[in-house]
C-alpha cells in the first residue's frame, strides 16, 4: 500500500467516524424513537455488561463451562451479586467482588492452580 493510499484510508475512516458519532447530534429531535424501542434500549447496558462478564466467569482457559463450586470466579461473582442486591452500589460491588476473588486465590482455597 502506498503512502497516498494509506492517507486516503485514514481520511475516509476519520470522515466515517465523525459522521456516525455526530449523526445523532446533527439530526437532533427531527427523528423520534418509538417508545417500544426506547423501552428496549434501557436494557442495553446491562446486556452488554453480562456479555462481557459472563464468559469470563463461566468459561475456563480451555473453553469448557465451569459451573462447579470449585470455580473461584463463579463464587466471587455470586458473592458480588449478593453484595449488590444488599447495598445497590456498583463501585462497592466491584471492589467487594475483586476482594473475594483475590482472597480465594491468595488463600489457595481451591489449590494453587485455581
């Protein structure tokens, strides 16, 4: 790829990024989102978070699903869920879940390979 082609690709990507990110700002209130879609979009952040966290908690390094109680990530996740339901604080839940997971690993509750 020559230099001008590389700069052309960078320029096109800049324009595409600017257009997609500013489209909602430029359109403004001219387009209305139906109430049903707005209602569904309320759950998008929670779904994205579950899609990121669940595979890390449930799948081991070999790609096998680990639902046994010998899975320290699963136990820490369950403890964090319980803590969140009790306190309703996202930041404290993250700290608590990581503290439980670290303690399980440091204390070698499930052996040194866990």
